C-alpha cells in the first residue's frame, strides 16, 4: 500500500470512530426533562408531615393575585410561563418573543396531550390564595413574587387549562388529579413546596396527604 493510501485509510478510520462516538452520545444522552423538578421522596414527605402540627387556615381577606407578581422575566424576552412551557413540552419551538408556537404537552393531571400552548395553564401546585391563607399574607411582595415564579421547587407545571381552572385554590383534601397514578407525585410536590416556604397545613389537608403518601 502506498503512503498516500495508508494516510487516507487512517483518516477514514478516525472519521468512522468519531461517527460511532457521536451516535453513542445521541443514544446515551439524557432525555429532556419535560417535567417539573423531581419532588422529595414519599418517605421524606411522610417524615416531614409527622412533624407538622396542623393549623387552621387564615382568612382570604386582603388577597389579590396582584400581590404575587408573575410572570417574571427569566432571561431576555422569556418569562416564567414560557420557560415552563418549554421545560414541560416536547419539541417546543419558540418565536423571537419566546412564545411557544409549536410542540406537544402531556398534562400529568388528566392524561391529555395538547399541541397548542393556548390549551395549557401553568398551575401553581400550591395556589396563590392557598399560600395567602397559609402564611404568605405576612410576606413581603418580593417574597410572594419569588414564590409565584419558583422554578427550583416543583411548584409550577403545565396542565390542561380547564383542569387547572377546576382545581382553583383547592388543597389535596378537596382536589387531587383525576389521573390516580400521578397523585403520589402531586402529594410529594405539595409537601415540598409547603415545607420549603414554611406554609402551614390544616388537619384535613394533612390527613389527605398522609393517605395518599401511605400508598406510595
């Protein structure tokens, strides 16, 4: 074999190895999250609830959604809503203003799949008015804004709009996802958010959470 042929063969070998590595990387790369941050374990949630002394909810007097400013800018023209839509969807395409113009979204609460962002609401797992009655009424507006735009805890999730509207500000004693296989995750999400933000839990709410978590 001539020197030129040897060099050519070596280059082909290098290129083949690089292509194989690229394919391997694509196969082993982690899938997109397409979900809120993973909540604490059922065991951790149960352990926390065991330390909770239930407290009756406070009044809704003085409550307004405006006291929980949202959706905040995350970066550039992207706000919290658009960030969650991108995170929770599959193959989401955004325009120059960060609005989702295509993609698909699976609503964990009811098992429906949607292909238009307008069919989705971003649910506050612990509703703003629920938070108000559980201690947020004494917070600063700045802290309430952080709560309403919390992307670090599993507090925000893209779900079917009318399901979110039916949930309203109900707690787990009054409302749980119709998709029963998601109830354990939902309870873990709820407990983590309340724990992190130091929000109170009433008796019926605690009992409902314990009942769900005991089945996890």
